[in-house]
C-alpha cells in the first residue's frame, strides 16, 4: 500500500517562545503519524526548525518558509498554511501542529475534499475589509461558519486552485482596519470561504469527525490551548510524555 503524506506548517516569529505543552503535543502528533506509516513533511522557518531539533522532532523532509511582505502576518497569521496547501499535491494531508491522527484516516477520493469538521464560531461576522482591486466573488456570504482546517486533504485540483487563489487575492495588500477581535478576516478566508465555495459550486466534502468531543480517532486542541492553566499544562505534558514512551516501547 502506498504511504500517505502529512504536511505540518509553522512560522515562528522572532522573539516568540512556544510553551512546552504545545511543543510536546506537536512531537506526539509527529510520532503518532510515524507510527501510522506517514511520510512527514514540516514546512517552517529556521526558528521553528530549532524547536524541532531541541525536541528531537525528525520528519522525512524540512521545507523552508519565507515571509510574504504583501500579506500582514499579524492579521493573517495562518497564511503560510494556505501557501503550503497551494503547493502540496492533491491527495496529501495537511495537519495542524496541535492536532493528532490517532488512527490513520482513509483517503476517500470519491469526494473533492476531506476536512476535519464543521466549525461554527459564536461571534457573528461584523465587517470585512477588502483590498483595493479585489473583486468580491459571487459565492461570497457575510458568514463565519466554515470548515475547521486542522486537517485537510484536497482531492480536486480545481477546488484547491480556486480556494487558494481567492485567498491570496483577499490577503495580499489587505490593510484591515475593521476587525474587532483581530481574527475575523483569517477565519473567514481560511475556513468560511472554503465552505462557501463548496456550497456554491457543488464541490463534495467529507468530515473526519462529526463530534470532536467524542472522537476516538482524531484529536484537536483548538482554542483550548489559549485557556489551559499552568498546572493543567504540567499534567498534560506528563501524560503526553507517558504516551510517547509507550510509542517507543511498542
């Protein structure tokens, strides 16, 4: 059986330090992916590569990320992921560094895309800013409901191209001023726009999980990582290290 490929992406800004629990979680994700016989690609800058070296995270391939000066990384913090989606071949997975394939997912090419789960933010979309010259697409709706992109596999080149090109057009040169919580625009273009494209043009999709809280095969820490207190972080790290030890034994 041909090996599946999983891509991870992280651009670590100068001066930023990631907490131990996130680094250990990423190491656990990579080690579980190895156990599931994936080819592992890490797309990152030199800062994050040093973190990988410190935590002995060894992929099959490292690929260097470079900043795009036309995109505001403070607003579009995950734009590097979309750059990786754009260049990775269809049929390859992309997995967030805080997500884990506890069991290897089965590729289903009967769909145009496989994606983690439906994501419905509590907040309503207030107002979006568009860059000069951007043509608002016919599929556009003022809505933040989208597909959670913690795991994504495109099977349609046409869908991937349409999604990525629109995202670049939206992000490049976009001098965002209306974003109350500084996340509307990124969530819209990464998650909601893909849902709107699929619905408008009838691209088919399949979720990995219907209920993230009750999924034996997939884990995603998601926004919990911003709320976990130091004492819980310590417990979480110990549990992950115990799991890593079991992987080495088995």
